[in-house]
């Protein structure tokens, strides 16, 4: 029998055990989801848990922000260029965008905005041709324009190819929405705030039919706000 | 030996009793109303009742507004005042402020609930952008929350005045008194935050200002404080119950307890960033910093939990308690308050375990806005906080009225049943969240495009939810019966361990640290599951940020 208090009843032990939750940091570092202890000395941050590079946040630039009207014009143009007979949309590389061409021309005629217009033309009007066999993984992303509004996604049915990078350019054009691509056992979601252009580069690795639904309560018909994503090998019909 | 708190409460003036009983009664009405809304939502989500989504969302709004805002804060107000009066032993000071606070909160509840009776359901966060065409209703809704905020500024002042009077008289402040000061302060801060978040929407609705564009950011911050600060109230209640129900005081001394209660000030406010991980314009560095800071969110709660459990375990072992778990059987589980507080501690372990999955920014695209969120936070709001508030009321109201709980022999099992229901609700809900089932929808079938498993999981959620709800209602009604004149009078029993027995030196307190170890292992498992699911998704994605 000892006169000393057991270590489990010492204040220091209790105070230290109260920090038990911080032990989770080790797991985060193991999965590359947090900078390691050596990061302060400049060691590189590993791959993130999602198996991709750390998110790159492009800060908004007022001069370049798209208005909702301009965004909707882009979506209309996107649907008209790539729309199929069944109402689905199958974006492909190398199809010129009328909106981007006309915007580029407009910007080009306004002295100071000329450079931006040229960039837009290069980025959106003539998307780079795709060598489907040799360079698919390294291929330039194809833009996908997706509008979220009460209570719809436009386009409502996308047909995409596996292993092809897509740059999803999304905007909620009325109230806040969200978009989650569901894979049956887990999904990937994005929050969309009104009139903010949100950009995410996505590469799908498995063919299948996937549900896209709105993740953020947007009104009484929020339940029906959904779209379909059909993914095929190499974009086969 | 008698129970000091109950004795003091029993000697309060009729005016003090009326105030605390009125506030408690209204709080219990808010709880039952909110639970009724929750049952409706759970049944509709499972497809067990045929509700149009709009009605379902209205019930969801009722559920959130009544429980999250009015039950939690009216009950906290009543318990704070009762404990301050008990601490003082000389009645409440500035009672008029407390009545004013109650009147404001009651008016707020009437307006908030009245405003959701038709029009677009706004859910409990009252997003202004959804009410662009219903500004009058938004004004009513927001006035309700602003009144609640004003009430939360006024009411705790009565508690503070009572404590100051006690300190002047006694010349010192106990650990409980210190904790009550902090609690009163936090209620005031919450009141101010509510006004800060909802007044701009009110001004906009009245044409006195622009649309509050930053409502969602402000909401996230106030929401964080609103759902973590009641955990402080919870551990204070456990602390008081430990003394009054068991006759056990902290073996670590009052100063250590004061430090831990003060730690809430340090650890809770800066850990709110994780609620915003999905916001598109949140910089990457802030996401990382937010995750790292959030690792500290549980420090004060876990430390207070360890103090309480270790103190009880040492006393139990000194009275002959044996085995790793054997001493737990020595506790007075036949008392409904003990059962509620004990099960609340168990539920808190689940809540903390799961909460830590959500503080990791990389998992936000998988889990935020899914049913994982209600799956985990019901372990806190129902299993931990509400059970603890009910435990406190089960001790306070009989002391005030001299009348016992209704059907105490049956009601003591209500916390067990509620926990059982919660395990089904939360377990199925968390699994559903991992799989991608969204929260805040009434029909998650998506016209047959959703996986069939989603529907089965929602069935488990509904079954667990109904069991949890009915058990909670039974407990609430049993407590409310003490307010009725017909209920039989009953003297409070003495503390369970009514003789002073000092803990034996060298005795170990193992359960608390073991519980923390289990919680950490659970965090590892639940977080790793999230990472593995993320990695298995057939998608590579980068960005999600605000682009040009």
C-alpha cells in the first residue's frame, strides 16, 4: 500500500489525457491530410487523402468575375454545342464556342481588355485537340459548364469519358446550392454560393451511371433537384 | 446528511420557484414540440408516412427551431438560475431581469414558431436568400431570434447578480460558482451572437439595409458556439450532480476545476472553422489551420469528464468497488437523474468520436451536408446535452415543488431506451452519411435513382429516432409532472454516499483514461474509414475553390 497518489489521479495526467483528441493528428499526417511536424522546416506536404494534389484555390478577381447572365450564356452555348438528341450533353475537345469567340472579339475591341479576350479565346473557343490513345491522362481538361438553380441542374444529363480530365465550371444563379456526384458508396460534393463561379478539375476513373444531387437546402422542391452523369470508357456512346 | 442543493432550492421564495418552474415548463413544452416535428421528419424520410416535401421541411424547421434554440436555451436559463440560487442559498437577485429575459425568450419562441407556419420553410438557420419574396415572414422569424438573443443577454444577469451577492457574503467563490459565472457569460455571448447574425436580416426585411450577404459565414460561427457551449453546461451539471446525488466532490480540488471550466473560453471559439470547409472561397491555408485548431475542440470537455469520472471512481473504490467496471454498479442507477447523466457520458463518447471525423478538411467533400452530420450531432444534442438538462431538471423541479417524478421506476429506463434508439439512429445515420445520403431532404429516393440501401438505412434512422423520441418525451413528461398540483409529494433521498470517506491513497482511476483511449481509437477508425472511402471513389478532383 502506497501513500502516493496513483498516476491516473494526478492533475498533470488528467490535463494531458484531456488532450487525447489531438492524437488524431498522427493519422492525418499518415494520410497526407495535414502537414507533418517537419513542415515548418520546409519539408514538402504529401499527397492528400483524396489521392490528388492539394486543392488549388484561385482567388476571385473582380475584373474577371462572370456575371450570372454571362454564365448562363456560357451554359446555353455549352448545351447547344454538345447537346445530343436525347437531351444529354457530351462535351468534347476541339468544338468551337460561339460565345467565347464573340466575347473574345468584344473584349479584343476594348483596348485594355484585349489580352483577356485573347486568353478567353484560347481557353474556351478552341479547346485543344485530344489524343485519346497516347496522351489522355495528360490531356488538357475539357470545360463542363453546370448551372444550379431552383430546382434544376443545366444540363440535366452529362455524358463524360473515363480518364479524361474535365474542368467543371459551376455557378448557383439564384440561391445557394451544392452538387454531389454519387458513386453508390460515397460521393464528392461541392458547395455553390450564389453568383460565385466555382471551378473543380475532375477525372472520372470508372464507367457507370451516377446521380448528381443538390446538397444544400434551396427551397421546398430541393428534393427533386438532380441530374444524371453517364460515364463511358473513352466517351463511347 | 441531506442534499445541499436540494435543501437550498427547497427554501427558495415562492417568487423564485415560480420563475424557475415557469421557465422549465416552457422549456419542456418546446422540447416536446420539437420532438414531435422530428418524429414527423424521420417517418417521412423513411417513407413510412406520406408527406409532401414542403410539409416535411416545415416539420424539420419546427424540430430545429423548437429544440435547438428554445429547448436548449430555456432549459439552460432555468437550470442556471436554479444553480445560482442554490449556490447562493439566499434566493435570486435581480429577479426582474430574469422575468424580462423569460418574457423576451417566450415572445421570441411565439414569433419564430408562428413565422414557420406557412410560406417557404426556412429551416432553423433562416437563410435570407430563401425569403426574398416573403420579407414580412422573414422579419417575424428573425425578430423571434433577436428576442431570444435579448433574453439571453438579460436573463444571465440575474444569475451573475445572485453569484456576486453570494461572493460578497461568503468572501470566496466555489468551483461551481466559478463555472456558473462562465456559463452565464457564455449565454450572454450566445445572445449577442444571435442578434449579430439575425438583426441584419431583420433590417433588410424592413427595408433598413441591404441583404446580409455574409449570413452563412456568420451563421457557421454562431452555430459552432451554440452547439458546443451547451457542452459546458452539461459538464457543469455533471459536476453538480456528482456532488448532490452521490455526495462526491472533485478529488483534484476547486482550482483545477476552475481552470478547466475557464478552458472553454480558450478552446471553443477558435475552433469553429471546420464548419466552413466546403465554402468555395475559403483559402487552402485556412482549411489546414482550421483542421489543426479543431483538434483542440474537445480538450475542456474531455478534461472535465476525466475529473468527474475519476472522482467518482476513487470514491466508489474506497467504498469497496472492485473490478475494472464493477464499481459502476455501485452508482444509484435507480434514480432517473443518475441514469440520464450516466448515459449522457456514454453518448458523449460517441459524439466526440464522430465529431472528429468532420474536423478534417479533406473529408468535407465526402461528408459535409450528408446524414453523417445529424447522425453524429444527435449524440451531442440529444444523447449528451438534452439528457443532462433533463437530469438536472429531474433534480431541481422536485426540490422546488416537493413533488416527485411521475412513474420514476419506469422512467429511470428512459435514458437507456433513448440511448438504444440513438445508437440505431446515429449508427445508421453515420453509415448513410459515409455512403452519401444527403441530410435536409425529405425524400432521398431521387425518383428511384438513389441506391436501394439508402432507403433501408433511413428505416433504421426512423425506427431509432422514434424510440429515442418517445423515451425522451416520457422522461420530459415525468419531470413536467412535478409542476402539477396533483402529483404526490415526496422528500428527496439523501446523497447516495452520505458519509465522508476519503479516497484511499494509491487507488487508480482507470475508466476515464480508458474511455479517452477508446474514444481516440474510435476516432482513428472512423476517420480512416472516411479516408479509405475517399480513396476508393472513382474520381480524382482538385479545386473546388472560387474561380475567376
